C-alpha cells in the first residue's frame, strides 16, 4: 500500500501553539520534508522528535517532489512542514500536493497556525469576505497588474511583507489603492507582537521615520460599494450625454434601451435624456 502525505502546521512564533496531533504525526512518519532543515531541527529537538528530515524548498520543489512521491509509492509516510505556519500557503507545498493527487496518494492536512488568519481576526476589519494575496510579485509588470486588480477589490486584502520591503510596498499600495484603512500585524504570537490599526498613508509616514522590524501581515480594507458607485458616477459624468449613448449603442443596445440605461447611470429621469437629445 502507498504511504500518505501529512501537511503539518507548525507554530508561527509561540511553540505552545504546536498541536499534540502534529507532534504525534511527526514522531511516527518515516520522513519529514522541511522548508529549512536548519530552522526545523530546533523545533523537532524542542519536542523530542527524532524522525529523519530532508529539505524541500522553492529551489528544489519539482525534483524533490518527484523523489518524495516515489518514497510514498513505496509505502513510506511523509510529513511536510514549512518554516512557520501551514504548508502550501505562500510556500512550495502546493507543488507536492498536486503531484500526490496526480499519483493517487492520499493527502491529509493537520490544521494549526496560519499568520494570515491570525492577522485577519486581530485586524478589526471585515472578516466576512477576504482574499489572500501573500507576497506581491517581484516582477514589476506582474506586480502592476496585481495592484490594478486589488484597486477594485471589495473584499478585505491580506498581504505578507518582509521588513526591508515594507516601506516600498506601502508606497505602492498608496499609489494604486489610495488611502485606505490598514492594520499592520507584526511578530504574531511572539513576545513583541504588535497590532497597529491605521491608514496606508499614516503607516507609510511612520515607517519612513522608523525602521520596520519583524515579519508583517498587512490587512487592507477593500473598496466599499459606495466608493465603487461614486467612481462609476464620476466616470459617467465625465462623458457627454452623446458619448454615453454611443457607449451603449456600440455595445449592441437599441436607442430606447441605451437612453434608459444612460438615465439610470446619471440618476436622472429618462425624459430628461430624451429632451436633451431632442434639442440637439
């Protein structure tokens, strides 16, 4: 029988957040795949875990995933851990999961700490609807595209950032999204945990003067429906009535339907649009 893959969530700071189930699993599997074995050995030693480890990280994720899948085909059970938090969230674990699914190998997730969810619950911003962006792309073109999408995002946005890139990222968010409420969460579950509800502009001003320290999760307010409606109204008002009519007629609407939609967009009676066009 083939073995299994266990996705084991590990503490993001406080070792007390390690679950007994994860400890037991790490003790009993045949092999642990770790993002950084030098970091993970400290965790394993703390809990008296003596299981063999192998490295699995961004730079060997494809070939090592093939190796691990073959080990599981031979009946070995493998646990995957990241440096901190839940595997496959902003780390290469998703590649291994995909390859296991393709090979018909069972994958089990052992839930536990996740920085993004911890930050969301502490942010004071809406948690009913949210999107996780992780680290913004390093490629400038790809990042510009992501920021353009986030500008229109109405859900609460979660972004990871390292301290040495924080000011740059805050500046890019301010330029793309404008000033929004944001909660900066740093060093979550650790001794110097800090939760700062503020705005993007105020955060940028603060960290231009004060050196950022620790790993950050930015929880950014989504664009409100009111903001969207105001921007939509402003875009229509920047058009002449004739341009507005042409916009809908060119999309395939007949004159009557276009007139009705133009009136709705502008918040005026249809009769007003009709009279205006009649006078031209």
